[in-house]
C-alpha cells in the first residue's frame, strides 16, 4: 500500500472491515479488536490514523513498539492464536502508519485472554452474550450443528419399522438386532450422540412419537 492508497482508505471512514487507531498501547484492547475481526469477516486496523481519518503517523520507535504489541496480542492474548499481516506505509516527515490485516477466522469462535468473544457491529465491536449467537459461530466453523443437539430419548424410542424400511430402501441393509450394533449405526449416521442419546435429527426423523419428546420442534425442509 502506498500513501495515495492510504489516503483513499482514510477518506472512506471506519466500517465493519476497517478500524482507525491514532496509537495503540493496550495489548488487551488490541486483542479484542483482533478477535472481533477474526470472528466476523476479517478486516484491517490502521494504526496512526485518527478516528476522523486524519493521518498522523507514528515515529519509528513507536512502530517498533506497535509491532511487538501486535505480535504479543496475536499469539498470547487471542485464543486460538491468529496470524495477522502488517504493512508499514511512509507518510512523510519520518512518520509511518502501520496497517494490520486480520483474516477471517477459520477456527471460530475466537476469545480474548479473559474468555470474552467479540464480534464486529458496524464500525464498533460488541460482546457475544447469547447462546444463539454462540451456536451460530460454531455452526459457521462446522464445529456444531443444531440437528446434533442431544435429547433425552434413548434408541428404544425409535420407530423401528420406519427405520428398518429406510435402511433397506436406501442402504440395502438390515436393522441390527444387537443393541450395541444399533447404537454404533445410529452414531455413525449422526443420529445419536456418543453417550447413546438420540440427537435432534434422530428424534425428528425416526422417533415413534417425536411430538411427545420435542413438541417445540418440527421439520420444515429437507435437503
């Protein structure tokens, strides 16, 4: 990035992918910004530019301090650690602006060292406080799927005739007779948890009376 590109960037103002900082001294505050970007769509922190877009720059000693701060924040104050990219842009009179690019995270959700999950909210950030938001973050990273929620129903609640017909029609396979073989099959098909409980998908698709077990859930679409 050159000075002209930086000026155009500063003229745009802050948004959900761009944050300005005149300076940075608090490693926890920097880590929180990194967490918010990593949990969202990624973005850039431009250090040496004021909130109003004025390019002030940093002295060379300050740049060294900032780079050390970035390294500490990314490796020790963010969980899981991230790998931001930094770029120094000379803005004249010995002043430098540091552009930190944080990629969209692939191991969401990310936490700061206090266990707080941050998300971008416009040009600002906010804490994740609800279970629903946390579930969505896990789903985005393929770590959690709503249909795998455990229930309090054992495999005895299965509609065995329906499940038998399904296995025969789609897999040309007989229904296992031994309970341990049935448990293993249900787990391999992601219809039961490792503890043996039917999960949400197992109940809705194959339980004998799903409306008695989970009356608040229905199937609206299948792909």
